[in-house]
C-alpha cells in the first residue's frame, strides 16, 4: 500500500501555503492539513447538522452501483450560519486561492456527506471536473476542501485518491445508477502508475484537492458514523458560460478565522439555496443529464 504523503500541521499563528505544499498540490493534486479546525470549532459546526432539522428537510440520497444510498445535503450559497463561516473563513479561502494560484475564487457549492453506521453507500470513481465540465466551467481551475466531522478510516469509507491523476486531464464519465463514474479502464490504467492512497484523517483535518484528482469512497461497513463537510470553489475567471444548478460567480465575503468559533447562528439558513437533484422540478428537468456526483 502506498504511503500517504502531503500531510502538513496547522499553526494558527503562522499558517500559509509553503513552497513544498504548493509543489505537492501541483504534483499530486492534494494536500492534507492536520487540525485545520480545532475541537471547539468542530463542535460548533456539528450543532448545525445535529441539533436542527436541516438534514430531514433538505437531505437526499443517490444510489451507488449496488443500489445502496449515499446520503447528502447540498447548498449553493454559503449563508451566515456556522457552516457558512467555515466556507468563508480566511484559512480555507486564502489557502484555496494560493493553491490554485488563479486569482479570486468564489463559493461554488457545499455539501454534507453523511454515511451512517453499516448503512452509507459508496461513492464511485470520478473527477469533480468530470461533471463540472458539463456545467460549462471551461477550465479545471476548481477544487474541494473535505473536512472530517468524524474520524475517517477504511472501515467507514474514508476518501481514496490516486495521487498524480490530476495531471491526466479530464477523463470520460458515464452515468451509473444515481452517480457519475469515470471510465474504469482508464482508471485502472492510471492506478498502476498513480497507486491509490487511503486518506485516514481525524475530525477537523482537511483535504484540499484539485478537481481533476480521481477519488472515491467505499460504503460504510463499520459501526462508526462517517460525516464530512465538503466546500467547493471555482475561480472568478472560470465563471460557467451558462446558468445551471450550482452557483455562478458571486463575490465571496471572507471572514476572520475566529468567526467559526464565535458564530452562534445554527438554524437560520436563509439564502443558502438548498438543492436536491432527485426532485422533480423545473430546475432539475433542465439538468437531468448533469446530476451531481458527490464523494
């Protein structure tokens, strides 16, 4: 098994993207920042998802290749609750801007991916740009930040990546049940030269990864819950050419890092623009062939 590399500690006093971090992101397509969010910040975030009806009212499921459901909650605008503060805080946004090195970024969408014990379905091999391409984002100048809410390990379906696959370009994708999957012949060939790693991480750790990195996660077969908060970003200059189901360029108002800890809004979700691709609505009818494939 290939050793997980590109792991860096978070230092509140002097954290910034180093040359080594930038090189690893460019070469391998990801970095992991240990302890990006501390225990208090993560407890504040959990109140949004655990102490409200946000999941009950807005969550949905997509089937994997075995018919099991992967459960998600998705929204397009950050909002002003704790999750919004996290997606707008400087240590997330500035890091993404430094890693992409393409100027100003904006919030594309965020999601909660919640795999319950012995229940959560798998997310099949894909590149995020495999479907964001179809959303008319012309360049792969986009990325995701995966923050562990629970400990993520092999048994409960941690993220798996093919380091270096970001350099392979966009791979053809096709529909499989409720998800979009990269061409498996190409994935298998790439895995021989870009061996798979398992990103086993703790609550508050964050994986910053490029939109062309191939990744997946297995079903949760353990007795441990596996929840993760994912924030995705696009660059201002890569604004999609057509209006679709995710956000077009909207200026992102950064907040200081202490906003995550100090925010007490756990239930006012006004303006977040929740989206369920499984609903039968005019918005979904337009993009039925572009249903979101989540990790």
